[in-house]
C-alpha cells in the first residue's frame, strides 16, 4: 500500500468501517510509515475529541487509539486463522470426495 492509498482509508479506519484484507494492509502500512500514522492519529484525535467535548467525559485518547489498533490487529489474526481453518476443511472435504469417487469407480466398474 502506498501512502496515497493509505490516506484514502484513514477515515474508514477511524470510523471502524475498514475490514478484512484492506484493514490488514492498512495496519501494516501505518505500523511502518510514521507520516501516515501521524495523519491517522490526527484524524482519530480530532473526531474523538469533538465527540467527547460534546458529552463532557474525560479521556485519554492516545491510550484508546493504541487499544483500538491492538483490537484491530487481534481481529486480523482471528480473520486469518478462520481463513486457514476454512481452507483446511475444504481440502479434507475434497479428499473425501476423491476417495468416494475412486471407491464408486472401483466398486461399480
Ligand atoms: Zn505512508
């Protein structure tokens, strides 16, 4: 992902609207690109600060942002694990199908 692409996804990330592979690539990009991280941080802080000022609660946005990123990374790990499990199940199902067809072929022909 380039910085230009990353910029397009900052608002979606801040609004929790970024998912799947795009989220994974975006998280990787901001973990390696200080410029984009800072830009994302600014958008996040601005959005959250405005919302909090309205309801008057105290906040520690830097910690909350770190927590948000950790939760998203955890989500990506589960997402990838689920993809591996799905692939494994399909492979086993495919092998059973082949075995079944061989059995039918040998038995009836
Ligand atoms: Zn960047």
